[in-house]
C-alpha cells in the first residue's frame, strides 16, 4: 500500500511537470506551456499607484496578446531596487520599474538634478523625447533596455519639525536613496543624507535612526509615514522618473509583434501612472492632514539657490551637453 502511494505521488509530480513546464535560459523567453511569462517587479506596496500602473501594463499586454502572461511582484518581494535591477541585468528577471539605475550609468540620473523641472508636464516632455532616449541608451551595455518612464513624482521632505528655511536642514539626518545626486542635493542644503533601502525606512523613522526622509506624496501615504512623521514639508526639491527596464536578452528573444505589444503597453501604462499621481495628489494631501500630518509650504527659492553648486559639480564630472539640451528645450538659460 505504501509502495502504491509513493508510486501515485511520483506519477502526479511527473504529470505536473509535463502540464506546466517553466524554464529559464539566458537570452530566451520564459515559457509556461505555450505562454511567454514576463515577471515584472517593483518596490512599492499594493496600495500605491505604481502597483496600479503595473497591473494596467499586465491587463494591456494580456488583452493584446494570446501568448504572453505578466506576473507582478510588488513591495520588494524580489529584493531591493538595486537587487531587482541586477536580476534584470543577469536575465533572471524580465522587467523592473525602479529608480536605482545610476549604479550602472550616471547619464540616466540627470533628470534628478534639484529643481530641474517646475512641473510634471515639463518632465514628461523631456523624458518622452530624444533626451529621454539618449540618456537611457548607455544602459544597454548592461542588458537594460528602458522602454518607458513611469512616474516616481516630485519629492518632498517629511520630518518631525517644519522645514521653512535652509537653516532647518542644518544637521538633519535624512534618509535618501543611494543616488549621487540625492546625496549631493542634501549635502548642499547642509543636511546629513543617510542612504538606506526603502523597505527599512519605516522602522528607521520609528526608532529615530533617521530624523527625516524624502519621497513623493503618494509614497508617503502608501507607506504610512504619517504614523511616524509629523510634518510634510513641500520642498519640491527633486523630480524623479521611474524608468521601466526590460532585459535586453529577453527583449531580443521576443518576436517583433510581441516587442511592439510590450513597449506600447508600457508607454500607455506610464501615462496612466502619471495621470493617477497628478489626479490623486491633492486628495492624498487632504487624507494626510486628516490623519494628523501638518503640511508646510516653504518658499523654495532659497533651496533652489542653495543647491545650484550641484549643477556645477555635475557639469565638471559629466559635461554639460545633455543638460544644455534639457535647458534649451525648457526655454531656460544655460
């Protein structure tokens, strides 16, 4: 009887493998039966607009194709942003929406210069044009193909004190992503930037490991930072795009029709994400107020002046050609 049970279990296992066979091979699509599986990861929780945009991408791809399926992994399920991007470079993960691409090439980080954009619309115009394509091109050397720019948003500072002048930044221990321009921006403001993975941030604020953090309004609300921070200071110090990268090896294993579906769906989901962020921002601010957070609106011109040296450092390190193209497109002095 025992032997028969073992034999039956073995047969079931073999049948399961035969019915649903998934393989991972360098440079090839991931397939399950007759489906191409696209695993798409990001770092935000499921109540964030980023996840809604990822689901929109899944819906569009699967509606337009009979042979592709998209699996979404939110909330750093597959690692930190840096780890997820690395998985795409290794072709272990097909797609990621993240910001931490400057570890591979600094060109993509130019959009993070402080006070570069005065509005969402300015940023979108640049990202969707030639400059956005050219800034992403060097990442192909690391197997990262940028096919769209989702929305990360305009960033503001939360703290347990109001930030109303440059003096209020002096000595402030603030968590930032481990991005050179984020670190340089807060160093110029006189703060002490502390790089830290996003998934560790809530507890760090709760325990007082850091005094403050900076993120778009949507991320503040979705991550419940209002529970551990009293003030939302509308510093608008930085716009941060959210590039969507696909493994170039995986991309080249797709047919032209599949590539068109993936890219068009990503761009459509990107605009969907952008619209969600803008439409929800004022409501989210009201929700944060209702939950006890005080919203401070400082004069940001003083912060703009204080961070001008970041531009000089960028030019010295990387040259000014792309920056001048952006400023020209925005109709500003170089």
